């Protein structure tokens, strides 16, 4: 009976997803469909080397080029989303990203295929700021945590099945891996096109926001001026980039650690840990959000840092496979807390008038932390070994978490001095809800 009660309580936590705007449920479903169809990129290295016969160096160069092509795409997408609207940009750029895969299926092992995949990354970059800005437009601070959590859950649900299907297609029907990816992207886009209205704030809403004191009030200047006016947000983004630096090591240093400790048994154990990570994200996403939603997002993100400190830092001392399961559970809970609160804080502090552009600039800072992690940590491992590297990673998480707590205190003191109370989602004034209320009820 006790376990039945615990299970019932866990299911009850999914009630946080009730009452969201219908467009958010559409975005959730579109995210699941798109995630299930992520066939190509999990197997890109194998495709380039085994199917096209490229060397490891050449394959690595194309992967780097594809990642680099995302940068001009996301910068362009943010500007276009603020100027022409979220839905219009998504329809064009996401359709192009899906259509790119169709000729890949016909070309097979033609040398043109890698270049088309680079082009896909560019169009995917254009799409992302519009998609994120649309999610923000459709919500208000009071429901943003639940809404973003649901979309995050949708991504993980889709990705839990996508690579399994892709693995089957890669060996038996490679061309259908491309066509299936295209079909999923276009099906996801069809849902958005049919059921979600344009969400770009109107001129009247921007004017009303300028007259208020909300933390996401519009800004009259350009992008650089708007960035300078959001000091707390810039500091927050820099500190959470350190989280990306730490989290990246679940892909780099963790497999090395398992190989060093368990030899040939390291790879199967690593696969088990990654499966555990995916299952925990799906099962505990809603319960964790429900348990922590009464706290400010920045405090929750700081708590995620302490979970990273324990989860990754303890690896320096582990020798038992069972304890690696415990470690993975701890840092996965940190991942859930961070993922379901970081974007909420950013959305609550992004000017209503600059949502597209902010969602193109700020993610690049976080990606930078992730990108430099492996080269830097690899050099640390070469110099001092794996164990000190894990301790250093724990220290980085600790510094970031303490910095976020200090940021929260500074922000609360600033709000108290100004008497506005803005920037505190649990004390949000009524003006915060106006833009989101229009779009939420527009469908």
C-alpha cells in the first residue's frame, strides 16, 4: 500500500500540466514528433565514416563545420523572429531544414550529402530562436515553469525512441533514415502551422509593457542597449555556462573513467548509465517541478549546481558500478532542476520586444561553456589524471551555485530599493500577464 501511495502521488504531480494554453499542448506534441524523428545526427559520425568512407579527421571537420553553421543561423533567426514574427520564420526555416534531408536519401553516399547536412544545421539554427520566443509568448510567469517543463519532457520522450528507430534504419535502410527525419520535421511543423497562431507581441502590447515595471518589460533601444539593461540576466547566463562546462563531462570524462576502472566492462556500464539518465528524466520531470515550483527559478538553478557538485564530484572516489548509478541519478536530478528553471529565469528577464534576438545571443554563451569543456578537461586529465579533474569539476559547480545565490540576493535587494518587486516570479504584478494572456487565449 505504501508503494501504491507513492506511485499515486507521483502521478498526481503531473497535474501541474493542467490548465496550460492549448498551444502549449500543441508545442509539446510537435516536440515529441520531432524528437522521435531525430534519426540522422545521433549516427552522423558512423554515417560519415562507414557509409561515406571518410577518415576520422574528415568526419570531425564536417561535424565541426555543421556545428559552426548553426551560429549564423541562430543569429539570423533571432532578428527575423522579432521583425517578421515567430510562426512565419518557423514555417519557412523548419520546412527548409526538413526538405534538405529528402535529396540526401536519394544521393546515398554522394560527397554532397555532408554539405547538405551542414545546410540543415544552418536552417535549424534559424528556427530555434523563433520556437523559444513562441513558447515564451504563449506563457506568463505563473505558468511558465510548468509549460517549459512539459516541452522539455516532450523532447526527452521523443529522443528516447528516435535513436532506437534510427539504429535499425542505419543498418537496413539508410535512405529512410533521412526521409524519416524529414517526415518528422514536416509533421511537427504541420501541427504548429495548423493549431498555433502568430504570437509576436503587437505594437500596443509593447507600448503597454514600456509603461510598466515588469522584469520582461519591452526595451526601446537596439540589441546591445537591451543587453546592457539586463545586467542580472547577463551574469546569470555566464554562471549557467559553467554548468554546461561541468555537464559536458558526462560524454567525455565519464566514459574514460569507466574504461579506466572496469576495462571492457566500461562501455556497457556507460550505456546503462545513459539509459538510466533518460528514464529518470522522463519519470521524475513532473514530480521535481511540482516539488520546487514554489521557489524562485534562480534559487532552483543554484540548487541544481549543488546536485552537480555531489553527482559529478563524487566520481573521483567511486569504485563500484552501483555507486555510479547513484551518481548518475544525482546529476540527472540536477539536470532536470536546471533545465526546467533556467529557461524560465531567462524568459522572465528577457525584454518582450527582443525575445527572438535574446534567444539567439544568450544560448551561444551556454554552448560556449559546453564546447570548451572537453578540450580544457582533456588537458587537465593529461596533466593530473581523472580523479583531480572530477574534483575540479565539482568546484566549478560549487562556484556557479554560490554565484547564483549571490545573484538572487543582489536582485532582491535591487527590487526592494526600487520598490517594484519585478523580477520575482512569485510576486509578479498583473502587468506581467497581459501579453501572454492574449496569445494564450487566441487559439
